[in-house]
């Protein structure tokens, strides 16, 4: 029995000793006036991909409820992030036009982060039922679905950056929408 425990401990510590600490996921928060550059795209492109680049971006949110003197309030934080180690570019395809296309994907993510902030700011806790968590999660899922649809529509209409006229149209549209929701930037 003691031999069994001894072998177990050797195996256990052997595996633990080889385990690498989990790296903190690198992310770049969207900031007004700050653009992506090709150095931010750190993942290796998949072999045989028909695409020249890929932006991996997303929205995170957290919230808390606070009750002061019988008045409930909602505190929340919403961020849009770009994930360098999940984003890639084919080296020989790098150019300013393609980088702008990828930046617009990140801008679309920020646009939807602002929509989420706006939606959260409009929730009146005095008028919502007890299940606040479900309401907040449903709002997030709705915004995420809209974001995904817009990202796909952007790629379809611009033919993944090849249709330059459509690119100009989309760049203008996204910038105008961001401006409309400027009160909801971080």
C-alpha cells in the first residue's frame, strides 16, 4: 500500500511539474483613434485558407446589482477586444487596404459593444421582473447575433475586401453608426 501511494505521488508531481502555467490571454481593447497594425496579428494562418486575413474580436460584459436605500441600480462594464493570438494574416497579402478591412471588423465589434451599453443603460430595474439575469443575457445574445450577422454581411458585400467600392460604403456606414452611439463609448 505504501508503495502504491509512493508511485501515485511520483506520477502526480511528475505531471504537475511538466504542466505549464496557463498564459493570460492577450487582448487589445478597442480605443478611439487607435488602429490595429499587422504586428497585432500573431496567429499562424491555416494552411489552404481561401482568406488572406482573419480578425478575432469579441465583446465581454459583466454586471452587478446594487441596492442603496431600497433603490436598485445596475452597474456594468462592456468591452470590445481584439485577440492577437487568434488573429492572422498571410504574410504576402499584407497591405493597407486589407488592414483597413480587418480594422472595420474590429470597429463593427465596438459598434455592437456600444449598442449593448445603450441597451443596458435603458434597463429600468423597477420595471423588470425578478429574473434580471435572463433579461441581461438575452440582450447580450441578441446583440451578439446582430454583430455576427453584420460581420458576415460586411464580408459578403465587400467580397472579403476585394470590392473596394463596397469597402468605402461600409467604412462610412460603420463610422457614422459609431458616431451616433458616441455617448456609449468606454
